[in-house]
């Protein structure tokens, strides 16, 4: 039987009844891997507060996206925020520099070429082609910037914007040293969906019902189109509710497939 769902308000009350300390590193029988992609960043300070309060470490996939404040999510304005997250023990990986969406394979297996369309940067909204080497440079540019702003070497992982890939794209990225990380079916937390049709209450209920041990979870540091922000309204009761079910949170550095030493 699925665990009965309780409304957000009740789960918030439960927050105070649980210790903030993380589970012991070797006592994690039901791991989850919470990941955040960049977004407009308005909710980023609130997300950080929730994660710190509950001692949850996550993996951030970062691109230099447009933000509601500052010069881009990997710009100087947000650099202190990233440094603080590194000091707290979070992990980082590339989301491509200009949040560059793969659209199609247009080359050959011997000479891969990809049609892409970035949603940020000087070519925002325009379709053009990148060779495999140029696409790898897109991945590496974000990783290099993350190392500068965090002072910490990012994981040799990347997430394609929208999760849109092809076998050829993934193979090309692997050839230049980056493994692609998507998310689990139940790990899509729904913060990209319209709040009119996917309310915070409904998204919380679904996540608490469907998430299973080993899942990689996906959320964002702000979605422009969503009227009722998902974070922190859902994030905090979700963390509390999942911990009540015996789950524990780990970064992708500790993942059996994507972790260091894989």
C-alpha cells in the first residue's frame, strides 16, 4: 500500500520534529540523488537555505542562463553563491555554457555534427550547427567556469538541456571525457510544468508516492514560466517526507554508475 499523503501544511509542521543532521555516510540504505539545473536563480538563496537546514547535499548542473538579477547564473554576481555551496559540500557539473539544446544529428558517425539551439547567450533562440569538438567545448566551458567560481573541480558529467540527446551526442561527449546524466522517471519533480495544471500540492503528492531508492531527482533554480514557484514550497516538505520514508540524500560523486572512480 502506498504511504498516505499528507498536505503540505502538515508536512511543514513535521519539519521541527526531525533533526537536521544528515544520516551517517555508511548508513544509507535508500539513497536518492537530488540534482538542480540552473534557471532564473531568484529562488536559489531559498533553495540553499532549505538544503543547509536539512543537511542535504546535492549536485548542481550549471549553465550561464539569463537570471532575474545579475549577469547570468555563472556570472560574477552569483559567484559568491556558488562558492558558498562548494564550502557546504555540494557537487557541480556542466549543463553546457549557453544552455544549448540538441535538435538533431546532421553529420556522420565518423564526423558528428549536431543542430543546436541555445536558450541563452549571444545566439539565443537561433539554430545552427556544432561539430562534436565544438559541442564538447560548450560542455567544457561551463565546467571550467564552475571550477573558477567554486574553487572545486566539477564532476566529469554533464546534463544536456531538456535531457535532449542522441546516441551520437552522448558518444561524442564521452569521447571528450564527459558522461551524460539524465533523471529517473519518478525523479522528474515537475517544477517546469504549468502551475495551473500541476499544482505544488499535486507535485508533492506524486513525488512522495512514486520516488524509489536509487532515483536521480531533477529540479531547477527557478522556472520563468511557472506562476507558483516549486521551490521552496515543495522542496522542504519533500525532503522531510522522503526522510520519513527512510530515504537519504547523496551527491552524484557517490553514485554507483556516475561517481568518482566509476
